[in-house]
């Protein structure tokens, strides 16, 4: 596949919008353009690259193999373009931005956006605090943070804006630990903890006996305990380490779990630098959520 030397970023923007919005009509609304204009841009991009990007049917769109490859390049090109624009547009941004988040989420979903922000705004100092959600909330409400990402129960959502949601899964070193006749050993964070509560409430509801086998406030420590076979724990599916086993709930007599949700909360008065970081984080998580919707054979509704 040989592409011309340059590709119009606006064509790439239309392509990404169609994928992330779920169709041409919603992409047109997102980009404030007519649906026919978006369709024409996709056609021009396909002609320019010499490949077919989308398989179309009356009910849905699917990315082709070439489309999946080019989607990744398109996102990276647009991201670099936005980074350049931000650097030129806001060279004066400076000061300190204080961000708090749970360790598991911070290490999985924030490094890339924080790295880009730091490169674009070298005069801004980032102070990132990784703690349990309760501690992050306490620090935020005491005035110690500008922006906080916290775990919450979707059904009881009240504070902040929901920015991420994904399935929770049971994980262990080996499924045999969940097949024993005794109480299920759990590896948990100190109470109160959203995931700890999810585990125990779900197990109680299905009348499965359990016991706390290991408590640790460190994500690395909890992973080490699970690897050592001390018990099972719960994590968002995308954060499950590759060397641990995701347990089949039915086969292991484990209850299904509700999705986890992350919310972003912000101080009443944010500095320009903090507002910029907030917008970058929300944009990154929006793209990440859209990217996780379709893996193999990406199906795009509408």
C-alpha cells in the first residue's frame, strides 16, 4: 500500500469522526457539516490512499483491515496536530496543576495524555497524586487538588462528570483457586473501596462464602498477592495484567459484576493550565472509550 506524500488532516478528521460517532449523520453533527460533505470526504480519503476504509450496509458500518490500520495513524496525526496547535496558541500557560486519581486508572489511562500535555506546556508543573478514591476525594474537598478522577457507582452518580466506563472482571493466578469448596479468598484494598464493596456485595447476593485473605493499598502489591495465589480480585477488564487469568463467572460460580465508572470533578475556579489539562483528559478518555467499543471487525452502529 503506497500512499501519496501528504494527506489532508481534515479528511482524516472526518474519518475518525465517523468511526467514533458511529455513523455519517452523527459525524456530521459533531463536525458541524452536512452528511453529504462527510460522505464526500471519506470518498476522497479512500481515493487518495487507494484503499477501502469502510464496509457499508443499510444497518451499520464496519472498518476494513486497512481501515483499522489507518484509523490508528489518523488518530496519531490529529493528536500531534492538536498538540502543535496548543503549543502555538497557548505558549504562555504556566503554573502548577494538581491532579489526583486512583493508581490503577492513572497508570493505565493517563500516561500518554500527561506526557503530551507536558511536552506542549513545558512551563506547567504537574503534581499527580495516586491514592484510593476516598483519599482522592478527601484531598480534593480539602482544596488540595484542582482536578480529580474518582471511581463511583453509576446508579448513585451525583458528583462530577462520567468520563469512563468498562466491565469489571474477576482475576486470579489460576482458576482452581475459585473452584475450591471453602470460602473464596479475596485480595482487596483497604475499606472503603468501590471494588471491594462490589466483590463482597455480589458474593453475598449469590450466597457464595468469602474471606479477606490479603489487604493492600498498593496496586503492585495486590497484583503480587494474586500472582502468588493468595486469592482473587476484581479489576477493569482493560487493566487486567496479561500474566493473570480472567475467570469465567459461570464456570467458576462467580457473580457477574456491574461496570465500573470513573468521574472527573474539578475545583470551582481553575487556572487556564488546569482547564487545558481537564479538556485534554476528557478528550483522551472519550477517544479511548470509542476505541474500545470495536476490536476485531469493528462494528459501527447507525
